[in-house]
């Protein structure tokens, strides 16, 4: 039997564009992983890794016109959005080059022998080493920043781990193009091209997570798909870390004082955030608690105007479009659910934005309305109207884990409910926003893009400098002669690394 073809499809029409690859067989996945494993030693040199990451950023920018053209043809995200995403991706690669050069990620600790302690201390020297081959499962909604050249890949390579990427079927041509750029960057900096390899196909993704030489995995996608891979990673004879981003409702609470102070501003901001990118951001605000009463009504009036003026959009593929249309129809049919602006099919290939409303009291106990507390991928949000702060707390207590949680509050010291609501939101998410909107994730050292399950399957971040920590493990050398120590742990700090010696920064 011949291998199944991999087609690039135009989401604007649903028509195939071109065949760009074939799905990898189990034997081909095995070869890809073994090839990656065989070259892991080439990534040991930190200077070479940093040069590779910078060169990859440069070559992506040089190929930017072709990459953006291919990505737009496969995702319909638009040249402006994709040009910005390409810039973010290149900046992310350069940022990890700086992380590698600075060396703090190695977390070096040296405790010298001390016989005066009880019990006595031997000489102990600790740092972190790469795990090995990392499997990266590309995301649908970010064909660059969370796919082949994205944050999982960049952070794993920065850690010294070769990467095998399972391409997302929504943008296979873009994936092939980006993989060729990264392999060319490796060759240009004297590294083997197989520090990054690419495979296609659902079965290939399953084979990849099961391969005994794969040491960790990163995933961005659905709860169903991510949980299946997470379970497979745990069920291996030797389980491996699985860092998955699965889904997020990204709740927002608008206090009564905030609605009274700036209902129009909040309504307009919410409308812009929930429809950005046709509602396909993982940080889209999908659930909003708004007070009953005149101020809340004014907020919804502005939201209605903002969303109504948003044109129809194209989702990443027709399967997602069908799921969106079905999902909003089922939710809108629940008792006491209204649709001031009805979301759904905007045309044969498009969707229209909208929002649903429901009394918050419907959500304080288990029931059919629980569907409103689940992510619906696309340009829709749920507005729950509450009557008291106690009702807010009761609803928040029933929410799953999230990437973000947002508080819209009044001016400083003018909102009696702000502190209590913020305390209730904090356990729910990895990033807490006040008077902002969550769509937009800065690639910064202090960033955290993760959260309690099902937002992510671990406590790590997939964005920012500390994303590198996912692909490392600590090792301590005890009473080891100087000549046998790794250079990072030798006396005199020959590599000039940040480290702690006998409990103090050195």
C-alpha cells in the first residue's frame, strides 16, 4: 500500500492546493528519531547553538515573503497577521540565543565539602543537562510561532535537544518550507541538518510519542488530542514528560464598579479581543461575568455594536468551521440562553461572530448549561449576568484551569469587590490580567503561558525564557575530581557562568 498523500488545502474554498508530502510510515518515523538521536552530541556546544538560533531567525526573515504567502494560502490568517507572527518567531529564536549565551538556565550550584555540618557535606556540584530528542506537535492557529520554528522547537534546541516535529495538517506546505529553512541554518553554522526533522500524519504522531528514543514532547491543540498523547506518554514502559497546551476558556470578570465607570470601553475592548483572528487565539476571552442592571446593559449594547460590525471570517479549516457552527447552535438552544448577536455560519466557507447570554445562576450547579463553561473555538463568547459577588465566586469555583483570567475593575481604590474577585481568579490561571485583554502574549522573560489542567498538562510555560526548563534535567556530581567534572562545574568558573557557590551568588 502506498503512503497517504498530504495535501495543502485552501480554507477559503475547501479545495486542495497541492500535494506537498506523504504521511510518514512507522519505519520513517523510526529513521527520523534515530537520526535526531544520533546528532544530539553536536548540540553540546553552547556557542554553536546560539549561532544556529540566530541564523535560523535571519533565514526565516530572508524567506519571509514566501513563508507568509504559503501560510496565508493555507490558513487565511492574512498577510498582516502572519508578518507579525514571523517577526515574533524570529525574535523568539534570538531571545533563546541570548538565554543560551548567558547560561543562567543551567542553574549551577556548587557546595564545597564541609565536615562541620551535621551530617557532613561532601563536595556537591549541580547543573542541568538536555533530556534528549524532543517531539513537537505543531499548532493549527499559529503556523509559525507555535509550529515548526516556534517556541517549543526554539526552546528545545536552545536546551541542546534535537527536535522531531509532527507537522499540523492545516499548513503542511508552510511546515515544509520552515523546516527546510531551519535545516539550512543548521548546515550554515556547522551543525547536522538532522537536529531538526519533520514528519506528517496522524499515525506518525502516535508512533512518535511511543518511540523509545523520544525523551519529551510539546503539544498545542485540542483537549481530546492532547489528552490522548499525554496518556500515551505516561503509558510507555519508560514514561516521558508531556508538556501540552490543551484548551482554555480565559474567564473575565467585570465588577459592578468597572461597568459603571466605563461600560462602553469594556464592551468595545471585549468585542475586539474575542473576534481577533476570527476568535482562534488560545487566549480568546470565551466567558465573561457581567453585572445585571443598567451599566451591564450598556456594556452589552456596545459589545453588540462592535461584534455586529465585524465581518464574516474564515476558520483554519472546514472541520473547525463545522464544529463551531454546531457548538454555538447547541449552546444557543439551552434554556434561558439568549443570542443578541447570533454566531454561526456566515456563508458556505465562513463564520459570523456573535455572543450568547445566560443568567449566572444557571451555572452555579452542575447541569446541561455546563457546555457554556467549555471552550468553543471561534468568534463567540458567553456573557453570564450576575447579581452578587457571591454569585461570581460560585461560578468561578466551577471553572476548569485556564491560560489567563482577567479582572476589569474601576479606578484604583474605588472598587470594593476587586481584591476578592482577583483572589478568586488567581487559582484558575497562569496569567492574571487587570484592565487588559488576554489576546496577545509578550515573549518576555517574566511571561507565563500555561495554567492548571486542562490549560496545560504541566506547570511549565511554553512562552518566555523559562520555557527552556521543560527540556532539561538536573544532575549532581558528588566528590568528583576536577579533571572529571564538566567545564560548567569546575573551580574558577572557566566559562563565566552565573552560579551559586556555598549558597551565595558568585
